[in-house]
C-alpha cells in the first residue's frame, strides 16, 4: 500500500493525540453551502437582494452550480431538512455555513474525464492489446519473449483496473435527484464558529437534519478510535480495508477535537488515507508496479502539510471575524491569504 491507516495513526499518537475519529471519504467535489432561514435573513446578514436564501460555493469561492434552478432546488431541500430538524431554533441562528462533499465527482469533472481519464484508459488498452498479440506470436517461437509478454499482460490488467476505478465514481446527473450532498462540518452559525466542538458532535448534529431528506443528504459513516487500544486500531484498519475493497475512496482521519494545539504547534486537522485502487486515478494505472511504488514512497509531505495548516488557520480566523461582525475587509484579508496559498506550487495529488 502507498497509503495505510497505521501511518496516520502513528502521526497522531506521536503527537500525543490518542482519541481520533475516522470518517468515510467521499469521492465528490468539495462544496461550501450557506443556507439562510429566509430571504430576509440573507439580505440582512449577507447583503443579498435577489430573493435567494443561500449559495453553494466551490472550495475556492466560485459558484458551484451554474444552473440557477438546480442551486435553488438544492438549497430549498437543505433548508427544508434544517427546518424540520428545528435547527434554526436549537442553534438560535438565521443562517448556517456547512462544509460538504457534492457527488458524483463526474458532475464537475466531465471535461477532465473525457480529455484525461477516458483517453488514458482507451489508448492504454488499445496499445497494450496490440503489443500483447504481437508478443504472443513471437513467444510461440522464442521463449525469451515470455517474460516481456507477461509484463505487458500485467500492464493491461493495471489499465483495466484504472478504468474500473474512475468509472465507479461516475453516474449521470439529469436532475437534483441524481445528486448527493454529504455535510461533514457545521462551520458556523450566527452566534458561533463551531471549531470548539468535537467531530463526533458535528457528525451527530448533521445526522439530525440528514434524516429528513435521505435521498439528497448523505450521512457520513464514521468510527471513533482509541490509539492506545490495539484491538480498536485493528478494527479501524479492517474497516478501511472493507471500504476500499468495495470500491470506496478511503477515509479521513481526524483528532476527536476540531483543533489540537501542542507545544510543537498546531496538529494537522485531518489526514486522508486513500485506497489502493482509488490511487490509480491519482498516480496513473501503473503506480502499483514495484519500481513506481518505491519512487512514490519517497514523496515529501512536509510542504503540503505546512500549507494545509496555514489554510486551515486562516479559514477559521475568517469565520471568526465574520461571526464577530468585523468589517468585510478584515474577513477578506484571510480569504485572500488562503487564495494566495492555493497558488503555491505543491503537488495536487498529495
């Protein structure tokens, strides 16, 4: 395996963090969803005068859904679930900001699928099939070609696995009913930024309103883990193997507390652990070849982790400034900082 849960467990336990939570990782696109209790609330708090009750953003602040009617329908469904769960009253708020994953992945990646993944798969199979046929003929006359033929057949199998991997995360979207939205953080409401709550609290509160629209809203499966208990650790590893073995992307491993500060500084808020087959989409069909695995295991993670910590800190700070009703320029200071960090030359595959 290029990535394995025990490596992430070791990272947290070496930092003195023993209570963690493992959440199933969804193969979709990151979405930040803001929903207001009413159009009046949207106008008063966000200065929006078009009668809408919210918006769905990409992780870099762009509009996620191009079709206004699709966005309005999604927001209305989330609003209805929140209202039925008595969310507005329980939280004493007129709005909420949710961190989510919107699926399927193919919904926002159609061009990428056509130009990159499908092209690699089809061309790879075609060229290797031709090579295998030629080598099979040659091997029948010269046994020295058998080794090369077996290598080509192995590469064929890897390309086939690559095609299966990306196709499992794609389905047609013809209407709102074909989408799935998986919230995993209640980032902020009128009175608070909820970074002082545990991840278990977030999962439990989100489940409350997801129950009212299970067709659209997806509850994220999760597992608490005590890193001082080997039985607990093995249970989490087995769960990861089960998830990835059945076509899942993997899991995200987090400290139970939303923010953990040690003497050495801030601990990573989350470490993703992706499955063997999913990583073919990221690193290519033949990444599991021994020589490629050895090279990939030497990849440096320090720059990526440093960047993630800085973006996380700026994101929390921007929410705190907004909730405190500081001037918008103060909120934008943090936002522009995150956008600047997003332009840093870091390997996006990590």
